[in-house]
C-alpha cells in the first residue's frame, strides 16, 4: 500500500492544461514562444513517461551494468545539452563538456554513495539515478553558463587580450580575468539556490520524499547531503570546462585563436 496519492491519467491531463497560461501570455504579449512551449511540453511529457517505465524495469533488474549504462547515457545527453545552449562553438567542445561533467558528477556521486550514505549495494538504482540526475542537471547549467560567458568575453575583450599577449603576457596572465568571471558566472545559480533553500523554495528531492511518506527531518538530511554534492560537482565541472576551453582557444605559443570559434546559427 502506498503512502501517497496516485495520479490518474485524467489528473495528468488536467495538469497539462496549465501550460495554456503560458501559451495565452505568449500570444497576448506577442512573445513568439508558442512553438517552443508546445515542443517543450510534449518532449518533457514523453521523456518522463518513458524514463518512468525504463526506471521501473531497471529497479526490478538490480543490475550494476544496467544502472551504469543509464548513468552513461544521462551523462552523454547532459554534455550535449550543455553546449546546445551556447552561442559559440569550437572543435572538441562536446568532449570537453562531457569530460567535465562526467568527471565531476562521478566523483561527487561516488563520494555520496560510498563515503557518506554508504548504499548497499553501491549500484542501487533507487539512490544512484535520482541523485545523478539532480547533480547532472545543475552541473550542465553551470557548465553552459560558464562556457557561454567565457567565449563571449574572449570575443568582446579580444583587443585587450591580444595587447597583453603582444606586451609579453602569458596566455594565462592575459586570460585569467575572463576565466575568473566565467567560473563565477557558472557557480552563481547554485549559490543563489542555496541561499533561499528551505525558506523561499523546497527542493524537489525533499518534496518528493515527504510526499512519499518520509519523515521531513530525514528528507532534509538527504537534501543537505545532495546540495553540497551539487555545489561541488558544479564547481568542478565549471572550472573544468573553462580550463579545457582555455587550452582549445589559446595555443602553446600564447596566441589567442578566436578563428577556431564558430557562431551558432539559430534554426
């Protein structure tokens, strides 16, 4: 017997009608977001319903390989999503994004599962997949914002950076201000989230546990553990993508190579 209220198909359909508020606002204010809202709504619903069935199957299997396969797919998609939001691209950006997000998320998830919560078995999908999803979601946001800010600043400050390089500055000395601001930009959303957590907002994981019948104090403890992991993973992913981008856009002769950047054409 469940400790929460089950949602029927009819109730799900009623909830979906709430998107009409956004559609009406877009039409009235001529925002031009109707297509994106429809596509986003349908895509989100289909993706969540599919992952629900997939996770139900994986939970029943209790197999380390199935859990690791899903985790890898989630990380690959996160790496792609991070660069999809950037205005400028360079060769190797996707792999830089994937490596940054994969490394930071794997480290933090491993620390939680093996060192803090000590889940048995370590590949228990009930813990691994939801936690990884929340870590990836925040890491990709930070990565995307940092990368966008980094490439934007390099473009805007090109003359200043090249002047410093011409005067004998190393590539690090010329770019460190841009690197610092890019990392700061990537970490701000997580810091803002931490500032209002528990007062203005109740996090999704905590809310879900409470609805499922968990003690609020136990749910809070899980959320605290997770938010620290999210903050650390976002910080590592952010600095990782910026440093890898720095290596791609500055050569060992201390030259800025903005010719490697390509502006993303909007569809």
